[in-house]
C-alpha cells in the first residue's frame, strides 16, 4: 500500500471536461477548508491591490480573500461556478456572480485578475488564460496561486490506486490540473503575458480534522466514480493507506505544493488601436 502512495504523480495533460461531480458546500468547505483562504497571504501580497483598482477574483468561493482585497479600497468582482459559494460570498457583502472561468467574456474591464486555489480545477487552462487576457486592460496583472506539479501527491496517488484496485481508471475521473512552473509559464507566454514570477512552493498543511473530511470536501469526482454503497469502504481504505505518511501526533497533514505566479499583459504603445480602457461587460461569463 505504501509503495502505491509513493508512485510519482504523472505529468498531467489537461482534460476537456470540467469536474462536474465536484460540489462545493459552503458549510462543509468552512469546516474542512478554511485554511485555503487563511493561507492566501502570499498571493495577496503578490497581487498588491490598490485603492480604486478594478479586480476580478476567479473562483472566489465563499469570498474571504475577495473581502480582503476589498479592504484595500479596490472595487472587486468575484466569479465562481458554484451558485452555493456565490450565495455565501454575497451574504458576506461580496459582489459576485455565477460563471465559468473557462468562458470569460469581459473586455479590458479589470486592472488585475486574482485567483487562489481555483485554477487547478479548470481543466482548459488555455481558455482561462485567454479569457483573463481579454478581461485585463493592457498593463494589467494576473496574480494567482494554484495546485502545482506534485500537489497532494500522496493523496492523489492513493485515490487513483484505490480506484484502480476496483477496476476503475482513476486517471479518467481525475479532476485536477497541477502544472509545472515551466508548463504554466509556457501557456502564459503563448498568450502574450510577461511572466514576472512563477515558482512551486511546497506547503505541507495541517488539516483541521480527519483525512476523510478532506477527501469528502475536495475529492468528490474520485468518490462518485463508485456506487454509494462502496464509498465508505473506499474512504477508509484511502485514509488507512495515507496514515503512515500523513498522520503524526494526532494530526493529519496534506502534502500541498502551490504554484504561485505574477504575469502582466504588456501595455500597448501609446496611440495604438488597442490603447483604450474597456468597460465591464454585463453577464461577463458564459456558464
Ligand atoms: C478550493 S475553492 C477556493 C475558493 C477561494 N478562492 C478561496 O481561496 O477560499 C475552489 C473554487 O473554485 C471554483 N471553481 C472551480 N472551477 C471553476 C470554474 N470553471 N469557473 C469558476 N469557478 C470555478 C469552485 O466552485 C470553488 O468555489
């Protein structure tokens, strides 16, 4: 079992399908995953929001980091594919809309686009990067943090192995896109971004509860590959496989590796046709 977990993560190719089996329940998310936004300080610092800026938060979730950006005096719009998360964000006072970040339809409407812990759920990264490019005014910045190559590597391998043992292709239901810095750098550059900074940051993270809570919160597409009756045993088996490496002194740890980056849409030379600042297009994302 332990040797299964040591299998290195594959070099992932993005899949075409969004992880439709992943459901975001704000109450469960707050209970099992508050650390996701609590640990968002480094990417907020990279964004360095300023008063008066217009900023888009992609995959804003229930909005704690969106609120933090708002505290800088910036005007922030949150966008998330989950109606439940958007409702929770709105209840906290965030201006948020339901939409798919892989189908953005804004035109030079923002000074910056921000994203924390969401881009690795978006299985068509080129579509996201293209939409962000169009959403930014020339000179605008894209600051993000996501799961990077090797993120939750042991957990990932254990989930796939446990499905494989049941005759199910775990990789076919894998919802995550964890790119290397080189791969994401190349995608950003391909669209025209100037990459100022991009690097992996290993960040083992103590969990607030048991591994099963983490799995139920973040690994639904793997769990839902099985009939309901088989899921409890699956979760117990994956947790047992991970225990020797990720449980110590009464606490579970997840082997997070973050990819953090800052990229700029280059300014257009003065007087060129594109040297205009657009306005917010209503209904700015096609979901
Ligand atoms: C782990 S949560 C992170 C939420 C928030 N950014 C934070 O730091 O707490 C990931 C969020 O990404 C959203 N998401 C996933 N795929 C998306 C997509 N294609 N378009 C918009 N949002 C998406 C999910 O609905 C979820 O709320």
